[in-house]
DNA sequence: AGTCGAGTTCTTTTT
DNA sequence: GAACTCGACT
């Protein structure tokens, strides 16, 4: 067996009896020979366990931690995985290169970005920044584009571009395939796309897709860098492989020219095709990596046989029948069947939930054992209000996110501009806080500042202080201008000199503090948030690292009221629940048009909705409740809802219908 | 020309 | 709720 023992730097890990700790199927995969391997691990079959033991196994064979690249799909998954590896082997997670594709892309581009035009110091636009960036550009280049009602808005235009980039299809082809309704606009979109790409590079800003695209470009065009990483990462592990898109699969294949790739996934859980996830990646893996060993892990340790019967049935209903798996085998003993619960409306649904949750906690379950899953954020609104009213603690892993709150974004924008003065979007957000300064005015001021800076060979921030520029600031903003600029200047200087936490501290205490006091009534709560950013910054030595983390971690939620370890009910979207398990799961809003979502059905994505339902039900260990309201009131008139087709497709013997006791509503 | 406030409409999923 | 539209105001 060739695990390159010669290179071993003897990582000390405790001795492990792999055979005793794993089942037959897992053991085979964990101890696979180096070489391409596809691990098809069904829901609840110990996928993460297999992956972490694989890492431990590699270490036990003398592979050094820094020779392993661990790619995951979400930040949460990355954290979880590295944590478990550390628990198992004692090797700290930071000694591995592990994280999302985007993180790894950023990390490599920071060091080696020059050949593809990225100087160190580039900043990352998050989704909404990228949207307004694109929107402004379109208004400038093709002023009538948004006038037409049928044309895509900035957001959808961004999605169209993104789809083309993530699927590695030229824009024309991608539009024809995924957005045929806009095919006749292709001629107008092409130059906008090119301008979008050009302008980002000019300002040294990148969007999410750039982190992947430039990485691939770099690996393909810069032989030296490519060789460096190909030799360094002797073992690649890819989690949730079914959700990779073509761009990501290409990155994996390029770094992994040596074919020592272990791809782990479950085709039945592919739920990101709207982001370009390519179902075929997993199917064609053996073709792209000749000699690939295929391992199947089908024993389910998570759920009761009753829950699995229902889950398996969901897959049977797939059209067309596809994929690798037929059935999950239950390991656990029998318990009650899943419950089907019909309620009048979402309010009654909330009341039922709360009542049942009280029952469950009196049976001995902790609140944190219970999760409520839904298709879209807004479905949790009613429940949130009821829970708050009854002061039942809950933790919501979706909804308003910490880094998306206005004050956090404001502050981050200042940091970004101070760090990269070319970042117009960041400047627009900062300057736009002043009265009578909007996007247009800010853009002009920025333009002037860049020119002055170039002509006089001074910094952009200094240029903002020049008399010539100050004279162009609108009168209403003139008062505050000097203190804003001074604050930016302090922050910019600190960026170059000090630790990130000191820089953030300066920004929090600077001009923005005064602004915040005036702008918001809950000034203190918001200031608290910003102070916690100082603590966050303390974890970083490098400003760019911290800024990137701020943007890439934007799914981190605001848990101002609840600490993560608290005993609290979990509310989450199905997407965010992926990979997690809970003793008790409630799936709410299981009505036609909600789950499956109307729009998804209209766009022919029914099968993905079904997989999403499959993911939902396979989260449950002991008890599963499937809830649907019969009346929906979105806006104005109440409309009657039909139970989800996913429920109707289930034979009645697979579940038990629960009658709810009507209580007085008021 | 550009900003701002009032009123209206539609809400997916994540890096 | 946020994002958009429209008309008034600077």
C-alpha cells in the first residue's frame, strides 16, 4: 500500500481499532487504497463518521495533516467536520486545509492571484453588494434595459450570469438552457456580462463565483501554482459531492490530477441544482477517474424503521426512477409511525406545535432535541411570534442574519473601503449614510477622489480631504464630511499597521458611533453587535482574512438572544438542516404551492422539491410530524390549500393521522 | 439630476 | 419585511 510513508512527519494520533468502531461498509470505505473512490452514503448512514475516520486513517498511515484537503459545501459542515476530526485524533482542525470551496479559493487566490489579475488586497462582494454593483453598471451601460417590465432585474440578471459561470457553459448556451424566456435578450446581456467582469477586476473586487472561477483559471493557466497544490494535496476529500457544480468538480479534478480523490455523497439528497449543482458529477465520477472504487453505505443508524419506510417511499415516487440507491436499511427498533397533522391555518399549526412540544419536553426531551423545518423563511413567521409570546426559547438558523443587518454591513463597508479604496460599492454604502448623498453622488465623489489621488500621488483617503473634493460634497453633508473622512483615514492607517481587532475598534468608536446614535432608537443593541465584531476580529491576524471571513460566513446567524448551546428549539430551513439530525422533527407548511413551492413546480424543479422533502423526513430520529394547514393567508383574502402532493403520494399505512383538539383561538 | 418619502407588491433555497 | 415605483422637493 502506498501512502507515501517516506514523507511522514509522524503525526501522533491515538491508536485506533478501525474495524471495531465501524461497520463493514464504513470500514471498506475508510480503509480504501489511495486512488479515486466514490462513497455513496445514504442519509443517516454515518457519512460524516466515515469521512472523519478516513482522515484519522490517513493520519495513522503517516499522511501529514497539511497534505489533506477537505472540501465541504457549507461553513457549518466544515466546522462540524474539523471539530470531529480533532475530537477523534487530537489534531487541531486548523492544521488541515479544510472549508468551503469559496474559502479555499480565497485562500489560494490571496497568495497566488497575480497571474489571473488579482492583487493581494482584493475585497469580496457579498450577494447584495454584487447585485447593486451589477445594477449600477447596467443603468450606466444600457440605460433602458431595466425599463422593460419583462426584462430581468439586477438580481435575476446576476443569477443568469452565475448559472452560466457555475455550469461552465458559455452565457448564450446557459441562457438557452436555463432561462429560455430571455433568449432574445442574449445580445444585450453579453456586453453587460463582459463589462461586469471587467469592472470588478478594475476595482479589485470579486463576487462569490469569482473565487471559484479565478481559482480554476489560475490552476489551468499557471503551471507552477497548479503543480504546487497538486503535489501538496496528496489526498482530497469532498463532502456532499452530489451538490457540486461543474465549476467545483473541475476544481477538484484539477487539483486532484493524481486521482486520490474521495468523493462522498448521496444523489437522493441533491438540493442545490438552482445553484448549478450537477447531478451528473456523481454519476460520471467513475468515468472521469478510471479505476474508481465505489462504496455503498446503506445501513441507517439514525431513524426508526417507520420513518425510513416513509422516506424510502418518497424515493420510490421519484420520476423517473434514478440514482444509485434503492433502500435505506434500518438498524434501530420499531416505534410509532410518523404523524400527519392537519390544521386549519398556520396559526393553529403553531399552536399545535407548541402544545406537542410541551408534551415532548414533559416526556423528557430537551427543547434542543426538537427541530421545526420549513421550505422558506417566511413560513416560520407565525411560529416565531407565538414562541416569543409564550417565551419558549428558540434558535433560528435562518431569517435575518447577523452579517446582513444594516449596521454590521455599514461597518464592514467602511473597513472594506479603508482596506481597498478602489472598492466603489463599499464607498457608496459609507458615503450614502450622509444626507443627500446617494449612489450617484457617491460614485462621482469616488471618481474625483481617484483622479486627485493619481494626479497628486496621494492616497485616496487623503484625496477625500482635499479642498477640491470637499467643494463637491452636497451642502447637507458638508458638516459631517470631515469627521467621516478623518475616521476613514484612521481606520485606513490602522489597516496597514495594526491588528484587525484594533482597526475594528477604531471604526466602531469613530464617526460611525455618532451616526448610529442618531439613526437608530435601539442604538445600544446595535452597538453591542459591533463590539462583538471587535472580538471576532481578534481571531485574525490579517485584515483581508477577516474581511473575507465576514463575507463568506454570512450565513452565521444573529443569536443575540440565545447562545448556541442553550436548550432551545431549533427552527431552520430544510436546506440548512441538511446533514443534521434531531430526535423529533416537525415539517411544517406541507401544502401545495408551499412545499413543493409553486415557483419550483412552474420551473420544472419538482424532483428537486421531492429530494428536499426526502432530506426533511430523514432528519428525524424518533418522531416525525408532517403538518399542513388548509387555509393560507398570504396577503388579503384567505385561500384554501391542498395537502402537498408529497403527502398524497404516501400510502396511508405509512403514517398515522392526528386529530387536533380545537382550542379557542382568542 | 438626484435624493427622499409614501405607497404598493410579492416573498426560495446559500457561498 | 424588503424592494420597487412614483411624485415631490432640493
